[in-house]
């Protein structure tokens, strides 16, 4: 026997804000925060810069692609910070 589906009422939709923070060492941090929530921003991923292995362009492109996949709007917001997560 098929059981009936319970209906639900959506009270609110929490949107997610995603941006990229670049620090003074060249790392790119993809940051997420729920709009309207009282939660602090969360660094989801960090792309570290090392002149021997990476380029600024490569870390920027990787961070932008991930940010877009997580819901960032295009163009992706960029912030320059001394310490990531403290914008």
C-alpha cells in the first residue's frame, strides 16, 4: 500500500552568500555565510599560493569556479583581507 505524502509549509528560505577573500600571502579563501543568519562566515576552501607550484591566475580561477558551484553570483565578489574570515 502506498502511504500518503505529508504536506509541509515553507516558512522561510535561507539564502547563502559566497565570496572570495584574498590574503596578503596570495591565498584565496572561498567563504560562505547564510544571509540573515547569526552565524559567522565559514571558510569552505583555501587555495594556497606558492610561486614554485601555482600562479595567481590558477588559484583565482579555481576559487571562482568553486564559489560559483556553491551559489555565488557572477561576477563573484572579491575581498582583500589581512586575515581570512575577518571581513
